[in-house]
C-alpha cells in the first residue's frame, strides 16, 4: 500500500501552499515523523565572500528554542561575526508558525515591508512558495530574498567567512572533512533527528525504534568521550557544535516532552562533562536560553502538550567545573592547515603545532 501522509492541524503547525498560509502540516508518514528537506540554497562560496566584504548584508533569523537555529548562533559567536551578521530572534505564540519579533511588526531589512510571521518572509522571497516556514533563515537584505534555510549550509558559510585571514581557524579542517561529514550524518540520524522521531511518533513501534536509536547513540558517544576531549580528540570541529544543541536540550525537554525517558544527560558522566566543556567556551552561554527552550517546546507545542503547562526546570549546574583539561589543551585548525592551541574562554590562540 502507498504511504499515507496525514496533515496535522494545531496552533504551532501549518505551512504555505502556493504562497497562502494553511493550518495543516504534512510531516507524518505512516505515523512516523519525517523531516522535510530545506529548499533555499545559494552557492556557499558566494555567501562566504559577501559575509567578508559586505558586513550587515545578511541577516540571520533564528529561534532560541530551535536546535537547528542554535547551531547557527553558536558558529556566529565562535567566529565573532556578531557585528557582521545581525540576528533577529523569532519566538512567541505560534498562531501562524513562528512570529519574527514576538508578534510585533518587524521591518524587513532592505525592504519596505513589515511582517509579523516568518512565513511572510518566505512569501516575500518566493511568492508562490509551497512548504513549511522553518528557522534558521539567512536573509539577503540587498537582493531581498532567502539564500538559505538549511542550518548545515549556513554554518559552513559562517565558518568560511574569514577563510582568507591567515590566522582564522576553521571548524571543518580538510584533513577531517570526510570524517566530519560521516559522523554528522550518523548523529543526525541516530540522535539529533531521532529525538523528534520519538517525540512525534504516532505508533508504538515507531516510537520504540526511535528511542532505541537515541540511547544507542548516547551510549556510543559516552564511550567515545571517555578517552577524548572532543569527538575528534583535542581538535574542536563543526560536529561538536552540531551535537551541543541537542545535549543542552536533552534533560530540559527531550527527556520529558519527547518521552526520551530512559536516562538523562547527567546520567552519562563523560558526555555531561563534555557538554559543560563546550558550554564554557567564549560566547556559548549567551546562546543558551533554557527558559526560552522550555517555553518553546512545552508552551508552544500544543499538539504534544495541549494545556501548555511548562515542566519544572531540571537541576543542573552548567557552570560546574568539567575537568576535561586532563585530556590536554584544546586545538583548532587554521585556514593555512596548521593546528594551534586555543584558550576556549578567550579564543586566544597559541603557537602553531605539528
């Protein structure tokens, strides 16, 4: 039999059809959650070059609660692009998907338009667009269009924005690129998207399959990080920062709201210490808004939590000493290919290593 696609209606669900908002969202196939593909892409090299030469041209529209948005905010902070890439936080009651400024009118950069909802930005960019209006979005204020709504694409562009600066570090060093891409794919399937497959499953076997994947992957990570400071040893890479948004949300929302209840992050000593290590990096704590995260899932996801009751925050001290220094000093790869030590708290670099 052909797969059946069910349209879910609800306050936080919806999509554009031929440029018009409808209160339906086709993301469930055979009672399983299927993440739709992103559709806006522009050549990564072109974006990176303009980020270097035309600061302020691109705006990042992101949600504090969304993990895919969070990874873009992390790379923006780590690469010190706060002034080059202005950010607009989308959030608040999702009466028509994400509100761009808590429901207040927002003047779209480079345009005479003022909008309240993210889907209006999609319609400005592509008047006949059909699909979901998701975050993050990278908006070109000169061309008045979305150039990407794919977080993996956006973080690669942000990482490459300073590639021509000899002292710049990269999160995707060429020597690690194939391994980074492979581990990114494994973590996406096994954990980052699997928590959503568990949370949105509408059939017991679909839930069971997803939640087994979640905890199998967490177990693999715990063993991997028992003997390494980061996922690829002492060198920090993009994969660490793709993983962090899921870890920081795990006990706060995925454990309860998405029924990933077998264990908590704090039950994995190596993984929990690793997450606190990442949290201690310069600029990272400022990207973590646990109140917004809990509000975004519990209060605004009325399909899973119809009364909007926000669960109590778990006890967890993210600023506690992590002890991961015992593995050795942190290293980053420079654009030149050399590796240097770096102080995570200041992002000050040391002398090139071997």
